[in-house]
């Protein structure tokens, strides 16, 4: 089967599909778009050609216009809506004692999987811990790692405030996972050079998607750091060989709601001349 088919009754030969194709595998002829030499080999399966066609005439062998989400102009964000949406995002460190329903989280996660990835490889994989006992077990591993660092690398421990965190843990205060009901890890194969960027972008999409489902999140930096440093935690998480974890989020229902968005520094810009 050819890589794509064109509905000739709908196609107006505007050439937008060929112009927009990132792999340059579509050529325009008098009869309309045709695959370039080697198109099947070089297609990155991004679906741009199907998505960009205003007439819905472009059909890939693996994607048709009817399988795509329509873009609704009435739902597009205005500049004011965009500013309010992004500025109102807060890192959540206090959670309700309430589990996160899988169907709600998986809907948010499916949105985050629309994040761009290098050459559309979609390299990101996910590990979800949605039992609080498992989350606390991870936090305990992080504390064990911190205790080791305090003893053997005191300068690093001091720089990362580890002694205080261990002491507070011993007092019953969890500043590692913040008593979150859920932890989410993003990891990718080491075979892909874009794995770290892909995971970071997907996690950013996820944290922005979660408030739409009344959920909040906070990057679990200590957990992610320890996952690459502490063998007992690596064993607990059991990532596949030749895969690296590139980030983790605490997730849960926020205990409190914010009333305002604080100011941040203005962008530090330098234009090249």
C-alpha cells in the first residue's frame, strides 16, 4: 500500500502538505501530491500532512482526517487566557489524603503525550506509583541516600540541605515526596539522544494539563537525583536496562487553592547583532 492516498475530489492542489512536511517526502505534480523517492523510509509519522490539509483530502496509511481531533477556534486561547493559564500554575506541595483515580490521571497523561519529541520518535515511557505506601517507600530510599551523602560527602550534603531534610524525616515530616498520593517518572531509552529533552517536555505538558482535572503537581527533584545515584532505589524502581529516568512529579489533589499569582523576574534577553 502507498504511504498516502489523496481524495482527488477534495484536493485543491494548494501544495500546503508538501510545504509543511518536515521530512520533505511529498512532491507536488499537476495531478496533486505524490510520495517522493524513499518516502516510506523517511516518513517520521508526525501526521502534519493530514493535520494541515484544509480540505481533509490527505490520508496516510496509518492516519486519516477522521482520526484526528478537530481544531476548534472557539477553544483557542487568547493572549489574556494564555497569560492567566500559565501564570496561575503553582507547584503543589500540600495534598489531600485522597487517591488519584486512574481514569482521570490517564486522561491527563494522554494529553501530555502530545508533547513534541525529537523526530517524532515518541520516546517517553512512564512509571506510575499510585499507592501512597509505595511513594513513602521511595521517600525512605531517598532519605537513606541522603544519610549516606551526609556521612561520606558532607560538602555536597550541606549544599543540598540534606542534614535538615533527614532530621525532619526523623520527626515525621516528609519533605521528599510531601505525602503525595502518587509519583510519576518519565524515562527513555539511552539509544535516543533526545530522550532527556523529550521527557522534560512531556513532564512539563503533564504538569500544565493536571490543573484542568483539579490535580496539582511538583517536580520531585530529590527523588530523580537519588534514582540515578542510589542502587537500592534504582532496584526498587526497576527501570529497564539502558534506560534513564529524566524526571519525576509528585501528583495529587491540592489541599489549598491559590488566590493570586506572584511576580517573577522579567526575561533576561540579549538579541544577537
